[in-house]
C-alpha cells in the first residue's frame, strides 16, 4: 500500500465491523496543525514604554508549568491543579519569578504581565528562551516591541533544574 505521508496522510489499521476483518488503508490526518492566538498589546503607551526600555545582556527563560497538586477551590468545585509562572536568568541560574496563579486567573496573561513588569523595572533582556508554541504566542508581541530575541529551545535548563530540585525535596 502506498501512503503519502508527506501529503498529510496516515496509515490506518482498523477493525471493520461489517465484514469482521481488520483492514489497512491510507487516510488523511484528522489533525495536522493548530494555530495559537497571539496575545496582542492594546495599550499604545505601554508599547512605547517597551520600545524605550533600556537594553541589557540578560538571557531569560520563561515558562508556565502545572504544579501537580490538587488545591481545593470554592465549596463544591473540583480541586484545581494550579499553574506556576516562572522566569529564570539563564546565565546565573537564579529564579527571578515563581508565582502561583490564583483561582480563575489566566496564566498566559499573568506570564505576559510578569515579563512586562521585568522589562519596565530591569530593562529588556537580549533574549528570552521558551520551549513551546503557546508561550511563544503569548510573548511574541511583547518581545517584538521591546526588541528582544524570542528563541524556542528544546529544554529550559534552569527551570528544569528548579523543578527537579523541588521533586527531590518532595514538594
């Protein structure tokens, strides 16, 4: 059987209930791409402040991670697995921000706020490293305005080490 994988097809091996046999076939992929909506700044004054922000040579890592614990919410609500918004200095290994989100708070907006706050208070870093498309969509507009190189990498070394240290301590 010829399956054109490059054209977005897959090999499907499925049981056919009508004839009682397993059959292989070429089928189009049901899901080939997803586009994450970018977070866009709407405040022209903030855009201007980001453009004027002093530049520095820092390289940051930014991410959102689930904490992996159940926390009780309002009475009758399911326990929530809160997110942690984190920013680290890639050169020194220092964790600059590690903030747990509040019930009902949008973690993506919180990360954007933390990055904007950092830029306005400490200057625009040379680079922000992220590890996935979702974080890229959140920070792309901010980084473009502030002249920051946004770089997607496979691994965020300092943030991974932070989580590893927490696990070793049983937290």
